[in-house]
C-alpha cells in the first residue's frame, strides 16, 4: 500500500531539528516579555471576512493564497495567513482595551498561505508575531525595531539588514495615487495582467509584484515617500533619529510597500541575501486604521512577524546544536534485574531526571552501545550478581570509570551526581 505523505508545502519538524525551534522560541519569549509583550493564542481558523477586511481584497495573500472553504454549515472560513488581524479581532472581542497593564501582545504559531513551495517558502509556516496597540509615538516604532535587532543579535544572527520606509497616511496616499496611476498609464499594456488590473483597484500593489518586467517598468516611478505630508515626514524623521540614537543600523528603502493593505506610516523588513529568492526574514509596520476597520475602537497599532523557518535556515548555515543528552541509561541483564531496572527508571524520571532503559532484553554490549548513542552521561548496570548483593555498577560515560554502588538510595545519589555534572 502507498504510504500517505504530508500535504505539499507542509513540513514535519523532526526531533533532530526541534532544538533550533526551542532555542528560537525561548529567546523570543525572553526578549518580548522584557519589553512588556504578553502571550496570546488565537485559533488557526477564523471567519474569511476577517482577512478580507483586514488584509485587503486586492492583496496577493487574499486574492491568491488563502486556504478558504465553507464548513458543513455553509459558513466561509479561512486558515489564518497571518496573525495581526486575528490578534486585533481578539482584542476587540474581549475588550482588552480596558486592561490597564497589557497593551502589547505576542503569538507564536503556524500560518497558512497557498504559495508555490520552495526553499524558505512553505504553505504552512510559523511566525513569531508581536503587536502593540494604542500608541502613536514614533518612539514605539523605533523601539519595536530595536527590540527585533536585539533578538536577532542574541541569537547570533549575522548578515541581515533592516530596511525601513514610510507609507504615509491615507491623506498623503490620495494625492500620490493619482501621480502613480498617471505613471502606470504611460506604460499601459506593458505590465502583467495583475498590475494592469491593479492600476484601477490598488496601484501601490504594483511595487509588490513579483514579475521582474513590472519591477523594471517601475524603476523610474515616483515613490510615495517623496510626497508624504509634513506630519508623516516629521513622524518618520523622529523614528530615524531614535533608531540612530539606539545605534540600530537601518537603510531607507522607498520602494518597499509590504504585501498587506493595512499598513500606513512606518514599515520595515529584515532582509538577507543568503536565502535565495526569499529575502525577507521578517516584516512589519504601523496599521493605525485596522482596529477601526474591524469594528473596534479607533486605536493605533504597530507590529511585526518573523518567519521562523527562514530564521532557522539562516541560523543553521554553518552551525550545529548538540541534541539533548539523556542523563542516565539503565542497562539490566536477566528478568529480575530488568524488573528492578524498570522501577529505578521510573523513580529517576519522577525525580525529574531524563532516564532511558532497554525494554527488549538485549545483550549488555548492545545496551551499552545504545547508552552511548542516546548520549547518556551515566549508565547503571544491573546484573544478577550485583542484584544479589544489593548493588549496581555505576559507569561514568565521560571518563569511563566504573564503581560499585548500593541499590538503596541510588536514585537520590544519581540526582546528586546529575547536579554535579551540570556545574
Ligand atoms: P509578512 O511580511 O506577510 O507580514 O510575513 C512576515 C514574515 O513571515 C515574512 O518576512 C517571512 O519571513 C514569513 N513568511 C511569509 N510567508 C511565508 C511562507 N509562505 N513561507 C515561509 N515564511 C513565510 C505579516 O504576516 C504581518 N502580519 C506582520 C505584521 C505584524 N505586521 C504588523 N504586525
């Protein structure tokens, strides 16, 4: 019978790799909590309308990449393609505005986009996502990018850079839109069908088009940054100044528009040239109108998401992490010893130690080989003779020394030794 494979573009994360995921999550939690972000977990399924209204009807994510379907009741649902709209929905639904302490949230989990899978691009991928509500001050824009930089530094990630831009407010966009449409009309008929259509629906999206020809045609196009209003320019100027004061390096990229429609003013991306076509490790920005558009209070918001697969691919380049070592392996010979060994293994685990044993009655030699393979630092050898004397052999796998130890109180003794191993 043909074995069933996982869905294309959706990957298993196997134990050999999970250490990377745990390390990244641990570092993320530590830094986010320091900056006052608290964890929130929302469902992976939401009403389709949330993303259509939140992300924008004429974005690639909504037009082409959503896993959307009707359930048995006929309701339109979608697997979340990103987390921002969901976190905003939860904030509104639970009236979290009333919480005096926490207005900053983070969430870590899978997202789903129907894209063509390749290295660094998957249909189920994972994001570390941070969102802060209620604050319009440019200090926060700079702080969130600074936090991102600290996080990447703490992980030892090199070779990435921060690109920033301002997309202005709806007011500055209105006048810019006309200028851009005029430019697009001059080249009408030369863009891809999507961009031709975008000219009348959402012209700014053309900058986000993946077709090279369109990008070439846009190389002389006027950019939004040059026509933002004085308020937006002052906001952006302050963001840049704060970044400089915190020694967080950045480059202004006026052509970066981001792929989601909710952004305004500050937008940013962490980019790399070490992942082939997938050059964005993370991205984010301000979305002051989103909360209102989703039926909530008119509060500003800003946030970002890091793609965990891409981050881990980068961290793995030229680096390895040792798998976790089991502390104790119990090797037993004979039925009585196996029985005793089984109980000892459970006793060790109850004391919080990682313990393994052989359940298949193999030879001592093959049990020792297994102990070596699982990386045990100590092995307890229980043979018939030792058992009869109420003793066991304790082997130190690091210096290969072996001593006889009493079985009574052995679990406690091993616990003490494990503490010493860690020193
Ligand atoms: P985004 O730029 O669409 O932003 O995605 C953020 C990151 O998710 C990307 O930079 C990339 O690393 C990763 N990513 C996206 N699609 C895939 C994929 N198919 N396979 C692997 N990784 C992928 C957002 O999602 C916004 N919600 C970020 C945000 C939060 N803005 C404000 N708050």
